[in-house]
C-alpha cells in the first residue's frame, strides 16, 4: 500500500526540455499519494508556474513564493514554511511566480544548496515533489541538490534519448559536488500512443537503457488535457480512465521501490 511508504522522500520531476508532462506528472502523483493518506508538498520551481496555476492557486502581490525562498539577498529571503499554501486536493504547494526566471542566472554563494537546507527545516511531509523547469539551469541543479530521487519524464520523440543523456550527466555532476545520494531512479514515458511506431521504438530504447528504472507509460488520452483545463487532477475528472489508472500504478510502483531500499 502507498501509505506504507517511508517518510521524508524528495522526488525531483525533471527533464531538460519542455512539453514532456513534468507538471502534469507532478500534480497527478501528488494527488495519488495524498489519496493514500500521505502528507505531500509540491515545490514549484518552474518560472512558468504551471503547477501553481494548474492547481488553481493565485499568488498575489503580497504573497511570498519560491522566489523569496531562494532569493540571492539574505535580507530578502523567506523561510519555505511561510510560503506554503494548501490546495483543494489534499496536498500543499510552495508556489512559483515569473520572478523565478531571474534566479536561473545565479543564486549566489551556497545558493544551489538553499532548497535542500529549507526542506530539512520543513517537517511533516512524507513526500516532496519538485516540479523542475524545462532546462538544466540553476533551478534544476538546486532541485537535484535537494532530491533523493529523480523522476525523468519522457515523451516519445526524436530527441528524447539525447535529453535523457544530458539529464544523466547533470545528475552525475550534482552527485560529485552537492548531493551524493541523488540518482535517476524512475523513468516514465508520458503521452504514449501505442499505435505509433515512433512511440514504440522510443519505449523499447528506454526499457533497454533503463530497465530497472522504467515505470511504464502514461497513455495519451484527451481526458488529461480536459483535466488540465479544469485545473484538477485527472483522477477527479475521469476516475476510471486509462491515465488515472496509469498514474495510480506509477505512484504505487514508486512507493514499492522506496520501501525496498529502506
């Protein structure tokens, strides 16, 4: 059962390109974990703030966000616990704003470890899911420095294997300098269409290159897009649908893998 999953696991959902379903995966895994009575925090590190807006969260001018948590200037920083908001879906979020884009140019001395330190000081969550930006810049490195595991989200395409290689190299760099424990332990294909030969070929390559990490596929279904438009998890929009079943299975598999390593 998911509820038996060990406490305090931080998972970075990452890939160095956009349009691969990182945010959709983050939101739907967070919901599945929350439905299993786990305490879940989503950290939105993407300057596009799609996880924040996709959960119906509004950040007003007076609200602090991840920008303030990671701010270069110490005097401007706010503790992570002070920016967290509750969602309507049983889990919490540390929201993002467009201002985050200025931090990808650099976080200052010690900045890449800043999120890790803040998470250490923020108790009470069984699972933390970090939605990374679609590039291997400062914010993604910061996420990798704070993570136990990486979930690599891949869509079938001509450049996906190269993107996986670049992400793998970034993780190795972080292992050497910032966080020895982090690794790509989960690889997920999103928007998978089994009728398409390209999709099948990419799946076979991923399965061959990452046999132990491979989580399977999230099937391409219009209900996922409809749920995104409604700003709700797909399980609430289409409870018995294929994508709901897929995300539930993936969440259970991740939990099982984590328990096996404890």
